């Protein structure tokens, strides 16, 4: 009962896919998780609708110290593999903006399909289990749990990253990888809201949302931004957060689809500046953007210097965030196990034969939009094909 071909630590996206792939090959698989059921992060992904992949996926959507690492796994497991899997299980899906694919009903449809498929292929699950010790003795891994001991020649670490601790995320995967000699690239909360100084010019605008372009470190994204009590959030902020480092300034174009100069020229010379901009922005935002001394000026009264100030405020608003909202609000973890010591084809450790690392525990960070969940499927698939 305690001897297996493969032990998988973690019943998340990469662990489940690795388990199913290995079990289909006739492997005897055990999956261990400290949660009470499988796929907790899958269930809350995409607002509960599971943004399971992205049609426009490419290696360029991933950030890793080794830029080539994710290419092999992604080439062998495409978005259409996931579409086919959902279709086989009659799970309806839809394409949303930016080529994102979501379940139309519930993320639970995906977790239930994966879990039930695993059971059909005789995968054994142990939930609500704490891992007390992991050793390699000869050719076998010895995994100690609270009340039992298990052995296998192959061990897959699919324990995820530190983001979303409220969903059970921990740093256990990094500790285990380090135990076997792996270096950990410093981790950080990614795809996360940014916090602003208490005295920044655009405070007290919580609830206002609008499309903007944000630039930082030679990267830029255009999408909706939401003002919050602590700073800014929304898709565009989550995207840029993956490229922001503490101390960096960000530049926000609050009117990316139009030119302030053109708007003022079209308005004519007589209207007041505040009235013209109030038609382009929510009233509270317009008031915060316009310097007090310019609010009652007509367009014709604006000097060249006034125009430069307005242009900087609207098209190049620059601010230095004080930080992020941390792992509790992060949708993914940046950093992780250094991939230079992991096979890009099989996810096997180069330092310890039989040890595999998949999913978010690795130093592979995807953009917002289904890319991180797809990496979980693809890396789990790569390991499941060979264990």
C-alpha cells in the first residue's frame, strides 16, 4: 500500500495534470495535499470561472531568468490541448478579451473532471496531510506524513508558490527544493495591486476605473485601472507589477486613446478647461488632475507652460509606489526554483535524479490572462510523461 511509482506533493493544477498523465501511462500514483480537496487555487482562478489558458500564448508571455526554459514544455502542450480536454468532458468555455479562455459555468467543472479522471485511472489521494519529512534513500524517496510513510522512485514537487496564502499557499516547495541543493531566486508577489504614498495627488479616488497605459522599466500595458483605498489595481496594474521593483517610478497615461492637445483644439477657445476635461474624466479625477490655478481658465488663456503641465499630468503622470499589497493579494509568485538546475524537457532536477519540480514553484512567471495556469498544465504534463 505504501509503495508507489510516483509520489506527487500538491493537488493543484500542475500536480493533478502530472498525476493524470502519469496514471494514463500505467504508473501507480499517490497525490498528497494538506488541503481537504483538490485544486483550491483552480477554484478561485478567474473569479471562479477558471481562466484556464490563452489562445495567443507564447514563450514571450513568460518571465524567467532563463528565457528559453519554458519553450519545450509549452511547445508540447498548447492551449488547444486544454480546449480538447474540456470538450471531451462537455465543459463549455468562452473567449474573452485578449484571447483569454474561461469556463462559462464554473471552475469547479475543471477540478471535478481532473479529480474524477485521476480516480478512474487509480490515482490515490491523501488529503489533510502534513508532510513531516522527505529523504532520498538509495533509489527511493521516503516521504513521511503525519501517520504514514510512503516510498517511490519518482517524486514531483508541485506545491506552488507563496501567493494566496488564504487558499493554502506556503513556501514548503522552496524549502524542499533547497533541501536537495536547489538555489531559490528570491520570490516576490506578482500580478498584485500597487500601494501609493498617503499624500499622492490622486488619493481619495477609490472606486473610479478607466483605461490607461502604464509604463515601467521599458514595459508598457494598456488596460483598465482601478483606484483603491491603498493605491491602484485593475488588470493594467497587475500586469506592470511583474516588472516593477521597489523604488521604481511608474508613468501613467490617463488618456491613452486621445491627445489632450487635439481635445482642447476641438473644444474651441471659450470653454473653461475644467468643463472640457470633466467630459473626458470622472469629475473627481478631473478636479485632481487640474492645478487649482488653471481650473477657471478658458482654453484660450492657457500658456505654453500651462499646456506642458497639463500634458505631464494627464499623459505622463509619474509616481513612485511605496510597495505592493503583498502575497495575500498577489495572483502569482515571481521568482522560485532556479531553472538552470532543472531539465526544461522533463522538469527533472539535474541535482537529484527522480526529483521533479512543476508549476509555480519554479522561477517561471506568466503574464496576466491564463498564462500561469497554462504553465501549470504544461509543466505537469512534461513531468507526467516521463516519471
